[in-house]
C-alpha cells in the first residue's frame, strides 16, 4: 500500500513539474585558413581550461569530503558526551557536506574566442522535459 501511495505521489509531482529548457549551440567555422588556425587555438585553450576546472572541482570535492568526515567525528563525540552527562537536548547529525560545482567560464571563453576568430556561434533554447505538446 505504501509503495502505491509513493508511486501516486511521484506521478502527481511529475505531472505538475514545469517545463525544463536547455540551450544548444551550433558553431559555423570561418572560411579562411587563418580563422581555422585561430579556432584550433581556441579549442586548445578550452581543453586546458576544462582540465583546470576539473582539477579545481575534484580538489573542492576532496576538501568537502574531509571537512564532512571531520565534522561527523566531532559531532558524534559531542553527542556522546552530551548523552553521557545526562543532557536532554542532545543533537545528533548536524553536519552538512559542501557542494562543489564547475563554472561555465570555459564554454563562454571558447564562444568569445570562436567569434573573435571569425566563426559564428548560434544558440537555440529547446524544451527537453515536461514540454507542452
């Protein structure tokens, strides 16, 4: 019975969900050999940017995990200490894990570089979920 109730609730929530949109980009390269060479440099710079962004994000996630684990250990010690001293209002599990996210700066820089080289970047926003039919 409980599973059926959860299924019905999830179905109702999904039916009430707002449409989800995503922007798609297309790239038209320049005609000149110089422009194409310039685009090649843009691509190299973008790849380096993305590698650096990935490293930063991985480091952030590692730091967040370490902080979270340390917090959990301290919280458990504090909780046990509170309980053993007869405390009535001991709080358990008050740690939160930091969230890390990468930026879109690499894509934005690439698009500016691409345009500067004579290429054309066009965008189209389309509904990808919960779309009206």
